[in-house]
C-alpha cells in the first residue's frame, strides 16, 4: 500500500541535540566528555528521562553515585538548552515540501516532558505537525511498541499507510514490525530519495549540497 502519512522522529532527524555542546562550553576536553558520557551520563540514564523520570530525581541519584562529577551531572538539567544545536535544515526543507503538499505530518519523539517545551519555543516548524507524541508525556519510550500505540490510537494513523523516519535502527525495526514503512535516517539527501521512491511529494531534483 502506498503511504500517504509521514511520521518523523525529532532529535537527530530534524533537530541537532548533543550534550557535548554544553560540556565543551564548560571547558571539558574531548577525552573528559567522552569518559563522562560513557560512564556517568550514559544513554541508558538519559533514556529514563525520555521515559518520564523527573530530572531532579535522576540527577540526585547520579550525583550521589558519582559525587566527583556532581557539577557536570547537574548541568544535564541546568545547561540542557546549550545541548540543543540548530535545526537540520535539509530535513526541515523536506518537511516543508510535505506540508505544502498537504501531507498529514506527525512526530513520535523520545524526549523528556520537562525539556520539550524548550524545543517547542525554539523551533517554529514543530507547529507544522498535526500531532506529536512525546515519550516523557506518555511515560513510554521507543523502541517500546507501546508508544506507537499512542500514535495510532490518538491520531487514527494506519501503519500500512504511514512512513516512519528515525535515526535509530531499533526504533525503525519496531515500526516495521508494527506495519509501518520504516526509513532509517542517515542524511537529508538519502531521506529525500527514500521518500521519492515511496511516492511522497518531495522534489527529487534537490541535490545533496542543498539537502545536507
């Protein structure tokens, strides 16, 4: 079945988020930052916030376990806005083309309910979506299949009629298992080609430089 609806992940697809930005501003060396992210502020720990854990609770627990890193752990909240880079312009352009063509657009994002309002205020294109499921608000996070249920039930999306785009392979695998057309995001140029092949209304003539 040819898809008519497009569902976007946000971080890493439309929005550049990287905690390294904040820790570089704080004077950390690349070696210090990579050690901190690998052993203290791990992806599993951050995933807890995406799934609804309050920042205050998670930071207190981590600071007790790693008191020597307390300042940087606290910065995971206090300096969070500095972790946001800009929009990924090539993907935003694709989103604009889909919007202008009348394509139904939705987002399904792993994002803390406490920090998502910061992104809402900063990125105007988030208003282009007909609906957004935020993991921290529903307390379920990808790749858990349950969060996709919020997307389909709340907005009446039929998986076979929808494309799901994400930069995380496990998330795309879950989407495909549930019947979505799954697209692994790598670059805006590759995404443009994938959507064109699926028959979505994007201009395939835009070159890599324009959509990078």
